[in-house]
């Protein structure tokens, strides 16, 4: 199965993805890590990596899916073209795709997270609140779930995702968080 997360920086995607990956024994694929590695290798001019990070992620996800692993893609996934590429990755690997948008509906809490977070990736600088607010981000279509992290514990967010995963004991047919 390919579980693709999307959402603006600071909404809680990585925190949720890590916990979910541990619970499922899944491969956690983080775009920030890939993009920073590309920058450090000299494969990007300045801050802009462009599509390189996503293209590498699609290939890594495909390899791991074909090995039978569950893959959790942790990325902003801001535009239709990236979402369609994830869909194509799942289709080519012959696996189920679950799309999850992570949001933080409380702008005060979201801003606080963005302005106070420290990167755990060497050399990576998280975006400023102005950069997050000014980022291109198209509305989704065909989502399996929208997880609002405002005022919610990580375990509650993870449980809501587990509840929509086919074949998982917490899955409740037809229920969306």
C-alpha cells in the first residue's frame, strides 16, 4: 500500500507519518530529507530543488512497493501534478493508494509550530511563516481523509488514519475521519 501525505509545512505530517510508519512497519519516505541530500550533493542551485526530490521519491517508493513494503510518502504534495505522479506510482506498482491531507485549522497554533520548530535534518532550514502562507497549494480531489491536527494528539490522528486503511483491524468500512 502507498499512503501519501500532503499538507502545508508545520501541520504535523512528519510527526504523524513517523508514528504511523512504526505502527505499520512501513517505509517512511520524507521529501525534506531527499531534497536536503540533493542540495548537499550540489544537485540544486541554492534553495530551489525543483521536481528532483519528488522524482527521486517516486522511484524509491516504486522500488519498495514492488518489494511488498507499505510506503508512507511524507511531502507537501502541493499541486495536482505531484498527486497524479503518486497515483501513477501506486498504479504501476499494483498497490492500493491512500491519500491523506494533513491540516491545522487553527492559524495561531499552525504559526506557532512553524515559527518554533527545529529541523532534524542537517543543514535543512524549515520555511518561515511568510513562506508557508505564500506557498502555492492547490485544493485536493479524491482524498481518502483530511486529518485536522489542531488541538489533537498524535495518537488520535494516527488512529483516524488506521481506521480508513483496508485490512487494518481499526478499519470501519465507509467511515471517514
